C-alpha cells in the first residue's frame, strides 16, 4: 500500500472493495477490514493486516517461528527485494512492515527461481509473532 498524506480538516471515510479507508489529518491512509469478517491484525498496534479469506497456508516458517501465507494484505509497506536462500530454495523477497507502527512483519515473494515455488510470487508471509486474530473468531 502506498502511503499518501491527507490534508483533510475532518476525517472522511471511503469504501474500496472489502476495506474501508479512514482519512485523517494526522495519519496516512489506513484500511479497516469489515467487522463481519475474521481478520488478522498487527499485534503491536492492532492495524488490520489481512482478511481470513486471503489466507492460503498456515504451513510456513518465518525467521521468528511459524508464519502464514496470504494472497493479499492491507496497511503494509514493502522494502527493496533481495535474493535469499530460504528453506524451499532461492527466492527474491522484500521485507514487509506495518504502515502504522513500522514493525517488520515478514516478507513478500517477488520471484521464485524454482518452478515448483512459482505459486508464491506476489504473495505475503506474516509471522505469527506479529499478528493476532480479530473479529468473529468464536
């Protein structure tokens, strides 16, 4: 997500697909996923990160333990891509961070060098150490 400052005097709300964007004078855009959906949030600042419907797999390993693979995320910034040798081989990945509190959450797969790993390209890893479940997890 691209950070864009807003110079509005009063807060405004805009709905974009499944996320609501709240615009305030003091903050950049922040997406809020609908309350009716099960969501994952940043454990440090509670900014929404992903809808449960975007979860692809719970069987991943991050640098700090277990991690989940998501198709898409919100309120996340992306660093520069670099080549890393991970458990499944060589990948070009970019660290991702919470746009609100700037905590590194995991990474985005930019390129997979092995054909069996191509399904990961454009997907996001978020480590469980940095997220919590919010909304509707009865």
